[in-house]
């Protein structure tokens, strides 16, 4: 059967070192997965993990060693950065046990969950879905994906974000409330995970606003850094 319109392209994230590309299927995001970030957002404790999604074409791919351009999105005056460890799923499955979960991971990357905070907060007040605050174009910048075997220390690695050279976010991936394995187990109880899925695993404390002209640099030990400039 012929398509009646051109088929959309599948977004592809480069693999570190130039060895191919990772096609994106879905993007899952974990909310409030660092204690200090939960506190700064007005919550406490180890609540059950919750998830939201972004469309696959929300990815903004930034090549290794390059600085990407992040368009300042419409309808907001409060665009926030949220630096995250991104988990790239290479083997799908349902009801995956935590003990088996890391065998489903292909690799890891540095990513940002960009958020129109004013729109998100307004939707929360009204008890409405807050997709408009999270799931817009270029809201998921990501750097190259590094194969899991190349970063054995990724589960307790330094994670930090600088804006215009100033340190904004700084923590360790070992401080995740729900570990990568636990996140995969919870997700796979609700959805059937598939090769090509990306999981944004949560952001540490220090989220804040950026404006046009700002330069962002996100780093996680062992991974290719993510560099961006916000443009009008």
C-alpha cells in the first residue's frame, strides 16, 4: 500500500566515536527522581516513580564536539533546563525484573529535559495534562550515545550543568531515587519497551531558567558532553 503523504523520518542519535546511529522509537521521562530536586519542587520522600512522554521528534541531536542551537520555544517566558542521564534501550521486553534490566540497555547519553515551566505550573493548578510544558519541538536535546560496556562506572558518575560557565546543577547518578534498573522494571510493567526507546532518568537539583543567548554545557563522567546555545 502506498503512503498518501511522505513518511516521517525516524530521528537518529549518533553513537559516540562515529560508529553508526541509534534510531529513536519513544521517549519516556521520569519525574522527580533525585531527592533534592523533589524538595525544590515541593515534594519529599521516595514516592513511587511516575512517567511522562515526549514525541520521538522532540529530540534535538547534537553531534560530538559540536554546539547545537536550541530555539527558544513560543508561549513561554520561563524555559527551564533539567540535565539528565539518558538510557538507550537496545532490547525490548515487558515486566522486566530489576536484576535483568541492565541487559536491556544499549548505551547512555547526556540529555536535557527542557520545560516550559510557566505552562507546566498552570496546567498543574488546573489539574490538566502538562504535555504543553514538556513535549514541544526540540525539548529533548541529546548528545551522542556511548555503548554501555564502555562506561561501567555510569551508575555513580558526576553529573553537572553549567550555564555561561556558571555551575547550575551538580550531583551524582548514584543519587537517583530509583536506579536505572528499577526505572526499567517499573516502565516495563506499564508499557512494552522496544529497541530504540530513550529513558530520561530524572534531573538533580538546581533547575532554572535560560534565555536567548545563554550557552549550556552538560557533562556526565564517561559520556560525550552536550553543548547548546539558546537562540531566539
